[in-house]
């Protein structure tokens, strides 16, 4: 078995955006240049195919899919932030296909972990519209395919991009088989969704966990939230597969994010989700590239996560102490979600140490 498979295609660079657009081909180009110049031990490149229309329909509505496919080879502006060039639809089909084939490889035992290094990104794409640089929701399609095609019963979808993944949340809002867990900069930051009280509806109530954080949130805050909330919730949920919308725009150098994370923080988050996958999902962990707009920070974040995925053994990060703003979010989230997750009630009622 290969430890880690990488899914990417140079045709994803053919998704061209206006000159000053932050989601440019330079992002993926910088990652690929780095990984080809200095490969990460334990990672190997995999071939894959574009997604089919039927696979896109696992998340997106037929009229939306057909409208996008009709724009193949054309230049078009889908919304104020989202553009198509002549190569964009093919790139979007490849991005979704890479995510599906990565899940297939994990579920068929061909690898333990995988990273879909693709663009356009996906987590803002809703079932019926493009948004925020995103055309098809790659991570959501991967999660839906795992459930529909590859026998997974429970999928944990983690989103650490600085922007809330409104499309992913909407795709699984009423479903108990996909647990969506997101840390993001608090509204009214784009896309103005992801408030703490947004927890899902119907059978999906409690299966959406949003942690909206103020500008300036850093490594210890993120790590503490993942340790105190994601780890116990995952222990109750017991996922068969862990999928991560891996954006790197919460880095302190990112021009859009306004957060204070570093590569060390992303390494710690990668270690936490790998630990969850190792304990509950036979190690099956997929990262899907989302945002990140400072090229050096993006490359460093991708490499450090990939190195964590490829390592033979990974130690969990030491316990982190959140600052006051993150601690208040932690306490409010624990109180809210204790109604749905028994492990949080156990934490809440545990006696103080000593």
C-alpha cells in the first residue's frame, strides 16, 4: 500500500482568471513546482479522470450542472468573484474527479491518505450556484461519493479554510451521515454564513458544527478548539472517512484572511485529523485544496500537511491553551453541542484537574 497519493493535473492551470484575481494559476503552479523540485518521501502521483455529470449530481442540481457544462470552452462571469475561461470547465471537472478518485483509492486500500491538489476550489459552490471562486464543490462531492459509491456510512468533513464553506454546509444541512465541522473567520466576513447557531435541521440537526473566530486568531486557538471539540465529537461520530477542505488563507501572511496561523499550526491541525482518521477510519484521510493566496505560505502549508500525512507515525500536538476570544467560542460551542454529542457532556461535567 502506498502511504499517500497526490492527485493533480496541469490542465487545472488552464482555469484562467483576470490578472489581479487572487485565485490565479500561480497558486497551484507554485505547489507543483515545489513538490516536483523536492518530492516528499512517501508520496506518489496518481492518475485520474474527470467527474461525470452523474457524479456532480451527488451534490449539485441538474439545471446548474447542465448550465456549467454548456459553458465549456467559453469565457463567462458566473458571479462577481467567479470567472470561467476557455479551460475552466474542464479544470473544474478534473478537480471534482480527482477528489472522487482519491476517495476510491482510499476505500480500495491503494493508499492510506491522499491530497487533491486542484483548482478551481470548491467549498463555496452551492448545489445550485457558483460562488467565491468555486464552480463544483470538490470536497462535498468526495464526501457524497464516499457514501453513495464506496460504502462509507459516516464521513467527517473538516473545513479549516478562513472562509466558511457555505456550499458544503448547505449540501449536508439535513443529513446525519456527513458531519461538517468548520473553523472560519466570523461573519460578516465572506460569505456571511457560519454562525455558531447554525447546526443543521431535521435529521441533520447537530451534524453541522461552526466555530466563527475573530480576526487575529492564531495557532494555539485553532489547535485548542480542534482538541477540545473536534476530537471528542469525532469519537462519538466514528467516521469511516475524514475529508478536509484544506485552505491555507488563515496564515498570518495571507492577504485576504486576517488571521495569525503559521505552518506549524497547520502541521498541528493535520496531525489532529490524521489522529482521528487513524483511530476511527482505518487511517483514511483526504485533503482537498481550497484557498490560500500568499504563495510562500500556501506552499509551506501544503508541504507541512503532506509531510504529516506521509510520516510513519505522528504524535498528537501538546495541549494548547486558547486566548480569551477563542475560549469564549469554545465554551459557547461546547454548551450548544453537548445536546448532540455525549463526549462534550462528559467534558463539561468532569471535575477540575487536581
